[in-house]
C-alpha cells in the first residue's frame, strides 16, 4: 500500500479554516507554547479573523498571559508567518486622503441598510450650487444607491424620498 500526499489547502482566516476543516494553532506570545484548537469553535468566537493577528482572548496555563496569535497548522513560527504574510499583502494603489469635514458644510453620502449606516462619503463640498449639481450627477451615474445630500445634520435632498427638499 502506498501513501498519497494530499495537497495543503491554504486558508487566509479562521472561517475558511473551519470550512475546509483545517486545524488551527493558538500560539502564546508570552511563553511560546502552542496548542491545536477546533476551527469551528474559533470561527464562532472570532468570526473571519485573519491569521497572524494578536488576540487577547485565550488564557495560557503556563505563563498566565492572555496574549496569543492564531495561525494555521502549516505555519512556521509567528515571526516567520509575519514575514510571509507581509509579502502577500496587496499594495494599496490609491492612498487614503483625510478630509476635515468641518471645512466643507455639504456632503454626499451613500447609505446602506435602509438609512441606518453610512457606507461611504462621496464628496465634501463648500458651495450649495455645486453640491446640488454633484448630487444630480451622482443620481444619474448610480441610480440604485441610496444617496443623501446634507448640510451638517440637516438633510437637504434624498434619492429615495424625492419629497425631501432644501429647507
């Protein structure tokens, strides 16, 4: 009888590990002790946690610390895993620019979950006429999105409720 080498299923987070039934290792940062854990249990506790992040949830019996790192079973030491993972992180093409919203009184937002959470802010504008023109342009470009034009906390226009107009 010959042994068959099965391919290693590389996973990126705890939820994928539970889906493929890949064992997970919890490595204590304090003493270096490692122990295997059930990926389904970790997926319920942590959700889609990427491997290699420091977690303060698991108690180590040896050193009495709670700081640990969750890694897949095929990972080398956490330090080596950080080097490998750093090389595979996709580079962000466009840098994020911080805009001080207090300088711009008008803003256009995209909402999700029926106007309960702002998904992203499309524009910060300092002129009312430009804000209305930009809002109309965004309505033409993406008509299915829930858009709002607001001035501070005052709602000026809404894409889902056209009866909301400038006060």
